[in-house]
C-alpha cells in the first residue's frame, strides 16, 4: 500500500467509506501525494499523450478558432486567452504562434493559465517564456472582461460520483476497506432516483450512472461569465452524448490501464465526459451551446488538411509521413476522431463559432 493509499485507509477506518468523488480528488490533487502535484504525466515518457503533444497543428487550429471568435465579437481589447489545465503549455504556445498571424488579436490578448499543480506551472513557465503569461490556481482570480477559454482534456479529470442500481434502488458507489485494502462497495442507503437524469432512472439492474457535480459547477461558472462578460468556451474531451449509463472511470499508468484503486496518486484517473449534461448546465445559465461534434469533423472544418499540406511543402519525406500519421491519429474514427468531442459555449446573441458548421 503506497503512502496515499495508507492515508486514505486511515481516513476510511476513522470516518467510514469515501465517495468516489473524494477518492478521485485526493488521488489527483493531494498536496503531498497527488498525481498532478508530484509528476509530469504527459508525453511518451509519461502516462498518456494529449492532442497538443501529437502535433502542433492542434494548438494552432485552437489559436485560429480563438482569433476568429475575437473577430466575431468586434475585437475587444483587452481580452484574456485562458486555458484550463494546460498540461506542459504546448497548446497555449502553439495557439499564441497562430495568433501572431493576426497582430491586433495578439496585441489585445494576455495568456492566462489555470493550473493547480506547482510542478506543472514551472514546466509551463519554461514553455511560455517571453509570453507574459499569468497563472491562477482557480478561475475565481481570472480578470473581469471578455475571455476566450480553452478546456482540452480538462473536464475528464474533474471528480465524478457513481450510482449503481440494486434490487432495492440506487446506491452510491464508495471506496471502503476489505482485508485492509481499498475496495469498492455500495453505500447502504438508497438515493432518490430524481437525482439521476430522467432517461436513466429505469436503467437495467446493476447499471452504473455517473454524475459530476464538479463538472456542472465549473460549466455553470464559465457559462455565466460568458453571458455576463463576453467571450466563448471551447471544450474538447473524450466523452459521449446523449447521457448514458456505464462505468467509464479508468486509471492509466505508463500508457496502460491499471486497476482504479491500486496505486492512488501514481496513475491518472479520468472518466468520460457527459456532454449532454454539460450542455444542459450551460443552457440553463443563459448561454448558447454549439455541438458537441466529433473532433475529427471539427479539425477538418478548421482546415487541418490544408495546414498539414502547408507544413509538408517544407518538410522532408520522413517529416511529411509523420504529419500524415498525426492527422490520422487526431481525426480518424478508429483513433481520436470520434471518441473525442468538441463543444462550444457562447453568449446568446453571438454568431455560431468556427468549426461548427452543420454540427448539431
């Protein structure tokens, strides 16, 4: 049992089982043993690879999307370019490079990065040296005014709760102790089924439904800000729509799945994003939702094939082949093209954002 598992076991022994949301929050964000506070998980030497690390084209197209969104809003100045959970800073660096193609936009914006991990903040400072970026531990300290907000693989890491249907009703899944080891169990009391999405309340026996108050709260705050102060949100993540039952909580270490409870703080924990739930929250806040649409379709509409051709015109044969591989990985259905979804949130009177032409 590693140090965080031992600490959680002591907590459970003293106070009783923990909701999965508490376990997930501790495993990822514990100040001493948390996954994101103790390691740099990105890249081939880490535990997983995100789209910005696959190709510069991804971040560049995000930057172009932000530039067009800025133009659509009349070019407000100043304007915050915000990234939530910015990893190593790769996406922001590529977006800023693309933004430089529109000098007025680049002059108007200030990069803001919301990052809880001191270790990752230091890596981001190296990546973004010379860009006068500003760091925040929480969205509460972002400056007032229009903001273009990017959330790539951000919502999937926010804690979830799980509920399982038993013979007597719905029970919350919790982390308890069995033979001195962490183990999943069902809380003894049932919960009101009214807390679940209406279409899922009569799911089959043993079905699992995931809810994320943390995601809903974050989306509500962001949508309310966009409605009142202007701007737009671009959220990209692996997930699904419409809402559906299923256990999507997973742990990954060294690019391989591992048991969720095995090594808390040593493996990445994520769950697929319910995009319908996010869209409903944003709509309730008065915002307009665009999508979700498949990542592959969005990237193609944004011009990834044209950008790839431009890069290949100056590339060696080996580099050109690597660009083709990257485009396929980002857009093909068998890879990231359909599993990953893209959703935009704008003000109620704003024009439809780039890349969502024909999207639901």
